[in-house]
């Protein structure tokens, strides 16, 4: 297994082997991607007979992790990875330094959905985090030696096996059941429409095509050489060749083609210079 660097993650995102939405380029680090909290978060009951209690404050729009309590937090990001990529979740130092527990769990190859993370607040004070802003877990992605068997992956999108016991409200269910959080194709569409991903895709498109501007010159050059060579051959052998209609047509074509392709090359050059000046 090999840990993916930020460059590797970028390339796999562009290839479509990793999907993350919402995607924020600032959350992509040297060898990980930082996940943010969502508004779906609950205090885990101390007794089995007690109910899960939402810790999202609708007034302040913040998630408040109670003191001496364990909580479930759903990531704001939805992730899909291909069968050739797996991952591990790790603690954020900034959050752990405030008194939360360490995080350690896994992302299976082929997983699709949000992430559900358990955190414990060891301190005697509440800890506040902001949905969509506060990062609470770093995910490190790795290539697996061989693609996993899809049949070995049994975690359904959104982890209903974990969240069904929470007692979700209609609004929470609606949020979790949004199509892009459950289907790869819809997730890809959402990602494609995000500005940060479009910037990333253009970055690699430009890298891959940095010599593409030379292609027209190469084509024009080939045609100019071919037509001028033909014209030269006809001129040097005009006494040997019969002055037929074929000869006259070939000679006319060679001369005009050389002039035409040379003119087209000059126009291409002028247009490229003007385009470059506009970019500068």
C-alpha cells in the first residue's frame, strides 16, 4: 500500500477514481483531505434506554459537544472511492488539543456515502464546532495492492446501520437521502459543477496540453514541406515530364498549396501572439 500525496489525490479526483463533495481545495493537505462537520450530530446516551439527543443548536447554527460525553458526527462531505483505493481516518490536532478523543477508523475500497465519526469530549467544558467550516477528521487515502472484491464491502451509503438507532427527523432523513449522497453518478455531477474542482481539472488539462499549441504548426509545416517538395520536383524535372494536363494541375496545386499553408501558418502565429498578450 502507498499513501496518496496531495498530487496523487488531485490526479485521482480528475480521473474520477475519487469523488469528494463538497470539495474545498483548502482542505487538501500534503497527504490527506480534511473533513468538516455537518449539522447532523448527536450525544450518545449513557444508558441503552435513553434516546440520542441532537447537539446541533439551530439558533447559533453550531454543534456543541457536551462535556464528558461521546457524540456521533456526520461529515459534511460525501466520498466515493474506487475498488483500488482505501483510506484511514485520523484525528485533527487542533480538536484533540481542546480535549477530544483520538479518531481511528477505516474507509473500505468502493465506499460511497458520508462518514460517521465518534468523538469523546474528555473535558469539563463544552466544545463548539461549526458545520461546513470546522474540520474534525483527516482522511488518508492509499492504493491497495490489488482491487478488492466488491462483495466484501457491505457498508451502505450513509451508514444506516449506525444512524437508524438515532431516531432521525424527517429533515435529517431528507438531508441524508439527497441523491448525490447515495449514488455515484449524482455525486460526480455535483463535483463537476463545483468551482474548486473545475479549477483543479483545468489545472491538469493545461498541464497535459502545454505543448498542444504546437500541433497546428506541426501540421502546417508538414504540408508546406510536402507541397514545396512537390513543386521543387516538378520544376527540376520539367524537361523529363511531359507537359500534360496532369503536370499543369500538379504544378498549380503545389505552388498554391505552399503559399496557402504558409499564409495559414502566419495567421495562426499572429492569433497565438494576440491571445497570449490578452492573457498577460
